[in-house]
C-alpha cells in the first residue's frame, strides 16, 4: 500500500524536489504552500494561520483518504542582526519555522495516530551551531528540534518522529541573505538538492524510522563531531571563518554586516 504524505512548503526548493522523489517512489502526496497549484496537488495555506492550517490539513486528509506521513518542510531564512530589535522579518521566521510545524502537526495528529504514522520535521545543520546574522533562523531550527523531542515523548507510543538536518543547499531560501550581503556561498560546501531530496524521501518512507537524519555523509560526521567540540572552541572557529570571509570580500561593505566588516578592517563605518 502506498504511503499517504502531506508536505508543507511544497512548491519550492527542497519541498518541490522531495515531492518529486516521493511520487517517484510510489507515494501519494498532497502539498501545502502559500499559493495553490491544483495541477501539482498543492493546497493554499499560510502556516502562521491556525484556521487556514486546520482547513488545509482536513482537505489533504480527505483527498488522501488518511495520512501516514507529515513532512514539516516550510521555512524562511530572512537574516537580521542579533544586536538589533527583532523586526517583522525575524518574527515571521520564528512563526513559520518553529510554530508552523507545531500548528500543522496538531491539526494532523489525529489522522497520524490513527495510522501509526510519522512526523518528519526539517530542521537544519544550524540547529547544531549558530552563525552571525541568522539569529531567528538558528533559534527557530534549534527550537524545532526541541519540539520534535517533546512530540516524541508525548506521542511516541503511537507515531514516530524524525528530525532531518539539511546543510547548505542552493535554494531560494538563501536569496534574502545574499541580497543583505551575508550569503553563505563559499562558507561551507553546498549539498546537491537531489541528494537531499532522496534522503528526505527515505526519512519519510523507510519502514524503520530514524530519530535524526543528516542529508549528507559530511553533515552526519560533522554534526557527530560537534558534540565533542567545546563551545568556546567552536565560537573561535566560526569567528575566524567569518573574519576571513569579511576580509576577503564575501560580505557587502554596505550590507547587514557592514559594521563588522569595517571593524575588522579597522575603519570607522
């Protein structure tokens, strides 16, 4: 029997690629995203709106005839500075990335409990380590890991919960950071989108659920090693990498990181 899957953020980046991989493996898939796409099986839904979430999930469950897997993939990567007041962009990142999965899961939980299903929460490698100019994103993804753990403790007798940790993948989620002059290109190796989609599909469909899944071998090794690195050492490593990138011109002089760039160059902004 094919698995019935609901995926959020289905229309772009990892969501679109994962949907294609799920369909290729014989799953039945309904997506939700901000804009509907009837041809692609995507229902319009803003995950910040509980009423919209409940209506979209109910429609998806009806279309699928039940639900075996929920993939909470929708996410935003709007950058900001940790030293400024959290703006609307920061609050939206936290609302979509952290509270969105909570809303969607709560709406889908009865159907998932009935089928003995699975929740797949898409976190990030940045749940393991923070970087400058992404406080809301890092907070939201670390918080999503905590939500996965709480959900597993409360409902693990009826459903399984898997947390996936993608690395840097060239998708539109990074557009806002590039525009703000603090993009990650060159900071870490990029992971192929198609490979990440295959891992995501396996996390959703494999008979044996895994608790935590990285989307690359490099990521799996790196995240494991981070457990043994003292936080102060990790701070120095990240600051050193940021300084090299800033001095090398990776950050825009007039972008979000301009104050840091000028300080590193000994200049007055």
